[in-house]
């Protein structure tokens, strides 16, 4: 997935990257479909094609690209004195730091013409939203990102699941009477109330991410997850 072999990676790391960024043939997971979301302005959404029981794996979340953390985040730099670090880096923006903090690793199954430049991955373009809109964290080092245009394998439709309460998370921008804390609390309550699924990494080395039903889902129902307040605060 890299342009050159990284000899510093352990065998376990290399296996982990390959498995996280692969799409396997799993016809037993062909139980969802993609269609217009019931949520206004959300675009496409994920729907159950059959009845799905609570606790059942619905689909997989694709790792068409991996986001690899190459350095510690600023919040974990305990060796720096906060004031001294701020003075030395007062001219550096968070975005500039993040640009050097994360590496995008594409899965071998993704055609070259579908591999976006890093700027588009993080910032989007006139025709595409940022790919990090479709990110799910696996652990402290890796996150998976599903490519919105790659919809040919129904076993990997997890990235089409919407958050049913995202509109609440964004309401404070349009209503000065709603404070951020109250807005976040309202969002969390509503999002958990309407969600019927959750993205979850396999316990075995976290090698795959799946979408699991948190309640019984009937055929035709839209599958909804919660993105969490951090996601919406980032975009609000």
C-alpha cells in the first residue's frame, strides 16, 4: 500500500494493514441495500433488505483507505511543558500539524483513478466531500475510510449508514439561543434513541470493522448509527 517497502513495520502490522484494507467475498452478508436516505439532506443511506436480529452482523465497514497515525497527537505530548510548547508552536495551526500527523494508505483493490489526493481526502473538492467524512477509528494507530463511490460489494456497505440526529448537532449554528453544551446533550440523547446499529471492530486484533444491529431491524428500515459529538463539533 506504500510506494516503497517500510522495513520498520512488524509482520503483525503488515498483516493488519492488509486485512483492514481488503474487501473479501462474503455473500452471506448481502442483506442490505443503498438508497435515498429518509434524513433530509443526507444523500444516500443504508437499508435492511431482510429482517435482521439484534446482535447480528449487518455488513462490513470497508477500509478502502487507512488513516495511519505516524506521531503522537498534541494532547499526548506529556514531555512538553504546555506553556513552552504553545510558545514554540504559536504560529502553527492544528491543520498544519495534522497534515504531518497522518498518512493515507490505499487498499490494493482500489483502482488508481479512484485514489484521491491527500488534499481531497482531508478537505474534499468541488465534487466530493472529504473522505474523512467516512472514517471509523479502529485503534490509536489506524482508522478505516470507506470510499463513497465504491458500492459494488454489498458485504461492505457500512459507510452508507447515516446518523439519525446529525441535524440536531448542527442546529446551534442557526439558533443563537441554543448553547453548545445543550445542543450536544440533545444530540447524544436523540442519536442514541434512533440508532439501531453500531460500528464495531473485531476483537481478534481488530482486523475488520463490522456494523452490528443493536436492536431488531425490519426489512426496509434505514440503518442508523451514532457518529458521536466529536464528529459534528469538527464540522459545525
